[in-house]
C-alpha cells in the first residue's frame, strides 16, 4: 500500500473510532445509540467507498499519463 492509501486508511479508521466513541459516550438509551451508530457507520462507509473510487480513478489516470510519456520517449529515441 502506498503512502496515500495508508493515509486514507488511517483517516477512515480514526473517523470510525471517533464516531463510535462519541456515540457510545452520549447519554442516550441503548436502542437510540445503536441506531445512531449504525447510521454513522453507514454514512462513513459510503464516503470511504466514494473516496476509494476517486483515488483509484486518479491513480489510473496518472498511470495512463505516465505510460503515454514513456511511449513518447521510447518512440523519439528510436
């Protein structure tokens, strides 16, 4: 995993931990707390999936551009 992936994973883990602790420490009934926790996890899951898709697309675009530049250099040397 590259440093960008590690940073994203650490951010997501921290967000999940913070949301979970905040909800668990809130003075609510158990059912309400569980519902809030589920909602927070679902929301973060959706955000994480979207961030992953964007990062993957940016990586793919970068690799395509790098391959084009390498092919252009190879062609000009020949």
